[in-house]
């Protein structure tokens, strides 16, 4: 009896020692015994198929932790389903000024700056996913009433999920129907007789264009040579015309100078002449006035019906006409002094 109890005690002791050794080996092998990790939760609303426990957590490509648990949770108020993913993150370098903060405070500060988590493909062959942490400051933080035991890191949809969402919002049926209509219209257009005629006409036009191009290639050198010769001749003509025009301009300048000198001389000579004419006209006016006075005196002496009075009146009118002509001539010469040299034209 005592021997059996001893054997039982020894067996229990051995089993306990083996169990304890296994636990120690597991803990020491995983490195969690002396590790200083902090757990966080990421809430996903879309499928996390391909994400497994033990998947790495990367911060800008650097592994900072791993996934420890994946759960399923529903919000009874909003009737939304969430997938909490628990991750363990190891402490990483902190600035000296912030050395008094722990990892949780550091993550909170980074979240306020735009730190977000999202699913990313780990292997295209196996289809496994991992979690990426990076800054996305322009994304909106999702709010929910889910209570968790760990600090939360906000999440954003993965690139594949965004692409799938955008594709799912496209009106694929309408697009397929429109594509079918376009293909039908294209088929009717291609099978139409007018298209065949147009293609035949286009082929003929291209052939004629090719022939015309060949003809131009043959005639173009001669045409260019003729054009070059014509251009040279025209250039010579222009040069000769320029020289003639220059000479004509010089001649015109000389003629203009001579005309100016002649007009100056004419003005010098015309001044005294006009003064003399003016004096003559003044004297004639005085004489006319005296004559008119004398005639007035004589008219009193003469009979109204006498021939002498009529003759005197006719003579007086002629004398007045002569004086008026002289006055008109004087006015014209004042306006056109060159008439003394060129003569009177179109008065």
C-alpha cells in the first residue's frame, strides 16, 4: 500500500515537472516572458479573410508586432458587424523629449497625427494578409460605440477593398448594354454598302494622290529652278527700281528746292508791285470820288433829258466797271501771286 502511494506520488510529480517544462519551453520559445509588449485593437468592418493569428504588423515596412487574436462582434444598436483584431506591438524608439511616455501614449499621439491601420497582401501566392500601419492624415476616423479592453488604432479600407467598392458601384449592366448597342451599331456600319463604296473611293483617291505625288517629284525640280531664276530676275529688277527711285527722289528734291527759290524770288518781286498797284488803286479811288462829285455838280446843271447827262452817266458806269475789274485783279493776285509767272487758270 505504501509502495503504491509512493509510485503514484512520483508519477504525479514527474507529470507536473514535464508539464511545467513544456510551459517554460513554450513561453521562453515565444519570447513573451521578458518581452514588454502592449496590446491594441483594430476594428474592421469588411472581410479579413487571409488574415491569421501570428500575421506580422508592419509600421512603414518595419515589423513592430503581430496579430494575437481575431474576434467577431456585433453592435445591437446600429446592427453593424465589426471584426476586432488584437495585435501586440513592441516598444520602438521614442524621442528623448518624450522618453517619459509609454507606448500607449505614443500610439495615441501618432493616431492624432493620422496613424491608421489597413490590411495589405503579404503573399500573392498564398493569399495571406498582414497589417500595415502608416500615416493617412486626410482620412476620417470612424466612430462607433464598441467598447474594447484595449486602446484602438483606427482603420481604413485596403487598396483592394477600395477598388472592389468602386467597381461594385459601377453600373456594369448599363455599361454592358451600351457596349452591346455600340457593337451592334458598329456591325451595321461596317456591313453597309456605303462604307464599301467609300473605301473603294478612298482607295482610288489614294492611288491618284500617289500618282500626283510622283508627278510632282518629277516636275518639282524644274519648277524650283524656274522659280529661283524668276526670283533672281525679280531681285535684280527691284534693285534697279530702287536705284531709279533713289535718283528720281534726288531729282524731285532738287526741283523742289528750285521751286522754293523761285517762289521766294517771286514773293520778293511781287511785294513792291502789289504796293504800287495798291497805291494806284487808292489814287484811282480818290479820282473816282472827285469825278463822282463833279458829276453830281454837273448833274444839277444839266437837264435830266439831255444827251450830255446820259453820256456822262454811261462813262461813269464804265469807269466804275474798270475800277471794279482792277480791284478784282488785285484780289486775285493777292491770293495767287504765282499767276504773274504761270498765267491765269480757271478763274
